[in-house]
C-alpha cells in the first residue's frame, strides 16, 4: 500500500487547480468493522495532517501521509480521503481492505491525476523529509543531471578511483550495473564485436566492445598513446589513424671523388669534401666533375631536423582519462 492512485472530486479539481491548493492539508481514514462492509455503511474513524504535498519529477500531484503505527484501530481501512480546510473531500482513494492494529501503518503515497510544475512543493507539515519525498523531489533531479553526464570524458590529475567515473583503459563492465553507459554506447553506434576489438586494440581503441555478447561490455582505451581531436572531414567518427609525420627532405650533390654540400637531413662524412667545404673554406655546393672513382658515405638522419623518440607524438601531457557512468 506504499503508492496508491487517487481520483480528484469535482470540488477537488477546482481547488487543486487554483491558489487554494495549499489549503489541502488533511486526510481522513474511511472504513468499517468488517472488510466486506457495504459502501453505504462506511464511516470516518481517523483524521490527521498530511506530511507533504508536491508535484513529483513527472509533474504529478503527490500526497504523503503517515498512518499512525502507535494507535490501534478496530476498523478495516477501505478508503482514504484528502481534505481541504473546510473538511470537504478533494481526492478519494480506494485502498486494499486491511486491518490497522497497533504497529501497522507508516508512510503512504497518493498520486492524483492533476499535473503541475515538477518539483513544486505545495504543503509541508514538518521539517523532516520522507523517503518518497527524498527520492521523487530531491534525488530525482540529481539523478537526471547525472544521467545527462553519461559518456562524458574527463582528464584528471587523480590517478585512482573517482566516484561516478571509470578509467578508459578497455576494462569490462556489467550491462546491468552500467546500463546507462551501455545504452549510450549502443545509441552512439560505437559498439563492435569483442573479437574485432581484441584483434587490433590500437585501431579500435575508441570503440566499445560487446564483451561476452550478453551480460558485459568493454570500454574504449585512451591510454594506448592516441591523442583525440575533433573529427575532420573525410574520417569516420570514432576511427583511429596510424602514426605519421610530415615529409622530411634533403639534397646531396654527388660526383666522385667529391661530394657537394649536404642540406636538410643528409650528411656526408666529409672525407673528400672537407665536410662540404673547399680547402680555402668556401662552400663546395656542387661536386666537381671528375672521372676519378672514390667511395664516400653519406647519411640520412631525421634527428638533425626534428626531435626524435621511440614513438611519434605531439607535445604531450600524461594524465588519467576517465568516462562518466551516468550515476554514482
């Protein structure tokens, strides 16, 4: 009997759609000494103040009542009426026909077919928040805001665990526990078979894997060395590209036994050319024309033009990359 559907009376419709809706502050228990008593024999046996009334996150008018558990009633409960300040019935709700001895009672939620602004509180009896009120009025907007963050990618100085976020290292998650993230991946069209993903992790680093195909899925891996940029024209969304560098060029003039001046990435050993210089110190830009045949070595060395490493990378800052789960 935790949540019940209630029907507004004609008087109630007028009241609840007016500024007088905040005068609806009481409830009445209607029943009889037997569970099968005819409706004409029912009577009121208890009245009290409602705990709170508000429009839930869907804009549905909601009343929270606290049935007393410390009192003993001989009657069976048949109906609950919510009243205005003139004790007229505003909404009426048929209930399961239950006895209310001492120890039986607690919070009851009534939903009426009256709509308003979601989150608006109409009446509140005490400073305490009921569980239903907490979930529907206060937590629902927070949950909705978190759900809107699902799939968001963040960079963190903190390398360890962070609530609501999970490392983008290709880890496996449950489709049930992380349903929001799984639905996000499917809707984005970024899911591939796990076998395909595992066969070439670098190529498919930005894709979700379908896990075991039924209960799990795997995350993209942003820790393999890729850098992420806005998708350019001519490249499919979510596609990775192999490493590449701009062309490096140089020029070497050759004519035995002399080599001319080296430029760019080329270097000669300078054996016959005095390192590209004539004996008088002037540049030897073009090798002389001679029939003498003498061997000489020249080299291509990109490090003479650009910084080099055992990997290709732009200027890089290494932090923890995580994705938002849509909940915490």
